[in-house]
C-alpha cells in the first residue's frame, strides 16, 4: 500500500543549522498494516509523516501509494487518499462550524464541489449513527467539545471516506491518560472495521507495543528497528530499550530517556 524508497530530507541545507532529518528511508507497508512509530526527538518520525502527507517536497527518493507515485503531488491533492489526525485537538476541524458541518466537509474531501445543501437528510442520519454519544450535539460548534471528544470527531472525519492511508501524528499526546486510552481504543476499532492501513507516531512505548501489528523505531533519520507479528506481541519496554542500545549504541535506563533524547 505504501513504499518509501530512499527518501531523504535535509533542512537548512548549506547553513550552520543544516540538519539531516531523513537519511535514505526505505519502508514498505502492506495493505492493512497498522504500524506504530517510536524514536527520540529529532529521530525523523514527524518528518517522515509530513513527507508522506506532502507537507513539503523531499530532496530525493520516491513515495508510492497504492501503486501511484505521489512524490510530486501537493498535499491538497494527496488529501483525497490520506486521512490525518494531529497532536493538537484544535487542528483538523473547523471550530466555529457544527459537528455535522465538519463531517459533511470530510465526506466531500477530494470531490468536486457544487451548489447544494451543506448537509443532506440522509447524511444527517448517517452522522447520528456514527456519532453515538455525541448525537445530541450534532448542531453544536466543534470548538465547544473537550479535547478527547474533538479527537474522536477528527478520527471519524479522517476515516469517513476510507482513506488509503491513515496518519496518526501523536494524536493522544495532549490528552490525559484515561481519555488517551479511549481515543486509542477508538483508533483500533476504526482501523479494524474499515480495514485501513495506518501509521501512528507515539512517545509511549507501552502504546507502541500494544497497538498495531508492526512497530518501527527511528534514530537520526533512519529506521533502526522493524518488528512485527509474534515477535512484536512478545515485546516488553525493556526489550525495546535493550534493542535500541544494541543498534544505536546508546545505553538507556528508561523509556523517557530514549524518547526525549
């Protein structure tokens, strides 16, 4: 479903602030893969997701989505194929518009727009079914929702048209632990029910191990670890830290050191 082929990205090239963010990344995702991505600050996690989403052009390499080369495709055209949920609950929605209006916008992503009712009667009934727990607030402004409610809505919006790829960019980092757990549970449900291919960045090693069928670890712009299947199911946080020390050559005593270095 997704191939990154020798993708490179350097910021501030030719200056004293030059930084290699992606150093020849190669990654292949099968249809239906749910990959969790971990690594320290500056490891290249968000840079990789931004490259896939088309936030800025890569310096070298190719990005193939479902057999189509999208390397040169601008982000607004990739939106037809890619759903994304951001870390900030305030992003990804229009706060001054109603819940049903936000969902209607998401339903029309990638389609030609014309004159007509913003929300049809049939759509309204569909949204009520999908927004169980919030169905009585369909006409409320999104900006009035809590952070967790807003992330749940954004998840639904990102997956409404069944994207070829769902990007979850630390989408629970701004939430309290209990709310984050509920949003992650909803994420698992949406990915499974829709058979989506997904990538999720997280700073929580426990979440990275628990969710998805595959885990990759990044360091200094490279993928240094790729674990899936039964091996991933048996992983522990200690295993991950030991593997990081073995591959990256840095001993760590806690996951916090690993993920914030």
